[in-house]
């Protein structure tokens, strides 16, 4: 296969600003996704529109304001830093960011890679473990966006990497580096976002 490799770094998403209006828009998109909330639409949509989107945006905006930095959303800033790091290590690759919800969107990132001449597309969702509410919804958004873009010669979507030795090594190095600065604690707690049964 000839042509450039383009890698799309996908993360969950972020509102455009830490205010009520931006949070309402973001939450409407996020919580309307059937991969995130799999209740019947006839039941969920009235709850979402009449209750959640009237109450939650103001509360969420107050929380976002506590973490929002001068550069913007911490999640977007970190995701862009990861993309920049990959671009530095792989200068022949094209790298773009696509958020599943919010901006820059997945379609925007794919369009940039396509316009830049990428032939082999690699989609890397930044979710180590596969989940329908993260990886699968990102995959489906990629497929939907690809329908309206010039085709790539090859598309590879990374579904999980939680057991990859390089990922485990990176986690271990991160922990060791923190311990070197702060001292090793008596116990180490790992916490993961869960999905209710």
C-alpha cells in the first residue's frame, strides 16, 4: 500500500465553554446517544428534554468552571498534546483529533486527514478497554462520517489495548515516576469508570 498514514485520535468530548448554554448543547448530544443511554427513546427523550437538560447544564457548568484552564478544556488540551506527541515521534504520519461529542468532531478530523492525502487511516480511541458507550459509539461515528468523505485505501480501528505490553509499561512508568517524586505509598488504588449492570 502506498500513501500516507493518517491517525485519528478520538476522545469522548467536551463542551465548547464552561457555561450553561455550551453544556446544554454538549449534554444533549452526549445523552441522546443510544450507545450511552440505551433506554427506549420514547421513555428517555422526554426525561432528557424536560428534566435533565433543564437542571443539569447549570450544575455541570459550575463543575467545569473549576477545572477549565486558560488553554481551554483539560480533556481537549490533553488529547491535543497526545496527538502532538505522536506527530513528533512519527513525522511521516498525519495526526488529527476528533471528539465523539463536541468539537473538533470526528468528521472534522477525518476530513483533515483525507484532505492531507492520508491513504491508510488508523483510528485510535483513547479508551483502553472496549465498551459500547465509548469505543463502539466512536466506531459508529467514524463509519457514518466516512460515508460522506473520499474513501481511504485502508481503515484500521483500534478497539482495545488494555493488555498491550507497551500500555502496561507506560502505566508502570507513570506510577514509578510519581513515586520517585512523592514517595511510595503504603497502598495504591486503581479506579475505573464503571457502567451500571
